[in-house]
């Protein structure tokens, strides 16, 4: 392949990475699903490996995708931070719509192997719901981190854990890594860190994310092969329980409140629309 052909392929990979980055930054939109739609998911699963030789060999693919993801996440974070500051209630309701709208897609993913629903899988579902309710009670609805404060040992450990969980969730088709961050009350702080280039927070979060990415492939393979429905039902329980965290208690029947209701409906439609291209192709 000549230079221009390689350059064209690299640009396309950057654009696909940007699409994944934008999806990963928006709660309720699955970066893994976008990777499937853009036809790079299988290759990502093959190229992400702890084997150094294979990793170096796959760099011509991973670097453009990685650059695109960074650009997509950074640009989206700038916009989202402004929205949180100025239009908190409509933005939160939009995300609530995204969360609810993502549930049917996750349910379909859980049954992709054509297996029938087993009542025993209600156990992981309600375990997820109860966990989120308990988290709300313990955390009293507050953010997990204090924005702008110096990093404590607790923060470092939690950011690493959040990076790990977010990276694992990011790879699972139908599941939004940023939505999981929203669920645990870490999303706002991470978005702010990205938008303001808080390298201390980003470096710690990245450590967990890198560990998560390189271990996620094996973990996901085991869970989805042996406990597919149970795994997805636990995730759905977390998501359903997260609505208590996301709903803005500041909602009032005013202009922002009405706009919020409209955006809630728009959010409900977005997960369906992101899957529409692949459905039309089928």
C-alpha cells in the first residue's frame, strides 16, 4: 500500500476513534457499540494484548484509534462541563433519558446467544439495584470526589478503581463506560479533569484504565461465555438503580424544567438511533 493509501486508512481510523471517544464521554451511549458499528470492535479485541511484541506490531492501528478517542473525549468534555455549569437540570434529564433508553439494547445483548430468560438472573439484577440504593444512602447523593481539591490517598485509589471499571465497561457492547462513571458519582469530576487538563487526576485515572483495558478482554470473554445473562442483568440493575442518583432534585416547572423534559425524550431516542445504521444494514 502506498503512502497516500496508508494516510487515508489512518485518517479513517482517527475518525472512528473520535466517534468512539464521543460515545464514551456521553452517559448512555456505548463506545463498544460504536466500535461494532464502525467495524473495528473485533480488531480492537485482537490487538489489545499484554504481549509486547504483538502490541508493537499493532501500533499502526491502535495509535490512530487512540488519538481519535482522545480528541473525541476532550472536545465532548469541554461542551459537557459548560452544560453542567449553565444547564444542570436539562443536562441531567437528558442523561436520564439516555440511561433508560439504553436498557432495551443491553437486554438484547444479554440474549444474543438466543438463550431464554432464566428467573435466576433476577438475583444479579436486584443485587445491582440494591447496591446502587445502598451507595446513594451511604454517599448521600454527593459526588465521589471534591473538584479542585488536592488528591488524597483515598482519591488515588478510587480513581484507579474507576479507571479500571470504566475501561472494562467501555469495551462491552451495549454498555456505556461513562454511564458507569455517572452511576458511581465519579463522572462529573472526571469530565472536569479532562476539560481543565488536570494531569494529576488524569494520570491516576489512566493507570486504572490501562490495567482495565489489558485485563478486560479476558474477563469479558469469561463472563460473557459463562454468565452472559447474569452479567448483563447485573449491569441493568446498576443502571436502573442509578436513576435515583441522576434525577435532578432541583427540577422545577419552569423553562429549564420544560426543556429538560423535552431532552429526556430526546435522550430516550439516542441509544436507538445509534444502533439504527447497523439495523438498517441487516
